C-alpha cells in the first residue's frame, strides 16, 4: 500500500485527505477559469449524484466571464471541492482582485486546500517534482510546477512527462492540446477559456469526458499550449 503524501507542516495552506470509499464515483475536472456555462454543460454530461464527488484542479476563477458564478456553483454543493490554483493564490495574496466577489467568497478561496488526496491519487494545481519528496515542496511549487529546467516554464522536460512514481498526480495549470493520461500523471487543463475543451476524468471508469465551450474568451499563442508526450525520465534534471 502506498503511503499517504506528507506535506511540510509549515506549508501556508491546508491539505485534505478523503475517504474514496465514501463516494460512488469521483470525477476530477480541469481549469474552469470563470467559464460557468461550460462547467454547467460538463456537469450535465457527468450527472453527478449527491453520492459522487467532483474534485477541481484549481483555477476556478479569473480570465473567463463569470468567476463569481463558478464559485457559487461549487460552494452550493458539498460534493464539489477544489484545490487552490495559482489564480486563487493571487486573490489570497492580494495581487489580484475580482470586484464581484464578496468577503465570503474570499474566505472560501482562502479555505481551499492546496492538495486533495485519496487512495493512491493526489490532486494539486501545478505538479510534483519527482526528484524530491513531496514534503519538501513549497506552496509556490505545488501551484506552479511545470518544467524541470530551473527558472524555466515552457521548456522540456516537463515533470509530468517524466514522472514514474506514485502517487498518481492529477493536475491543471499547464494548458494542454489534449488531456495527458498515464499511470503516474493526469493533466486536465485543456484550455476551455482559450477555446479548448473543459475536461473531466472519471476515476472509477478510467475515462475522459469533455465538452466544448460556447466561445473563446481569451486568445492564447500556440507556443504556450503543450502537445504533451511520454518521455524517458531525465537523470539529474
């Protein structure tokens, strides 16, 4: 049995461990970025009951047209939960603000765990660097990890392409041309706010569910959308 991931006690954000056996199904959903209409369409496809759990990989807010609406939708159901993304962190730190949000909304955002885990699964927004223990990851790394090259962002190798360790990490943050699914990493940010799909992973069925957005809300250059592929682990990187 794989040990539960252990986080730094000094990490300035909560983490959460759930009992997977308490839920009939578990769905993990990619970055929503304020696209409430697209999220409603995806939830219509999934049709989760109160006995199913829906876990979001963070970045519920910003860039899209209705961050307040997305937060309201997630908050109103106890079986919808989200980890904190880098865009939620910007609200927590005061680097960004959203006029429509109430004090209660900000309190909810600050209460989001930076990681959610169950069985041999771990959900974080950015990712896990396999070259060091989970407990050594900072809050910034958990929210922003992408490239294994120091000081780089969009430069190979990416952590998820080379990951061969447990737990299996579900993540967002990196905008992908297509969902990325291996036994060790599952990437679900397919850029719905940029005109891509909104993607969910059905944990029990090991299947992807996607919906198209009604429109493109933000343009994005092609060179910042990753065509992910499985790569050999890079020693010393």
